[in-house]
């Protein structure tokens, strides 16, 4: 079986781009949260903050996972290619 390193590299780049998009979304959500905190002082803000903080953690973790997957894609493709030769 032949491994296409270019296709693997494309997939890895795509995963890294998606991770970056998640980080951008995290920054936007954090900004929105801070804006809410400064303009809304109701008791329900505790619940909103908790939910947003949970989302922020999930976005960061998923972005990190995508970066790890991206690295793994390249490593495995290179390893398979090395075994083919």
C-alpha cells in the first residue's frame, strides 16, 4: 500500500487550520463574556459565566487535540512511508 505524503500533509494542515479557527472563536467568546460581565450584573451571570467558562475550556482542549492529531498524521505517514521503502 502506498502512502501519499502530500495528502497526509494536506490533512494535517487542515487540522491545524481548524484548531486555529477554534482558538479564534475562543478569543471572540472570551471577549463577549467580558462584555457581558461589565454590562450585566444579574444573578444569572454566575450561571452564564460557568457555562461560558466550560465552553472556553472545551474549545481550548479541542484545539489542542487537533494540533496533536495533526502532528500524529505527519508522523504516521512518514513512518509508513519509511516502512514502504
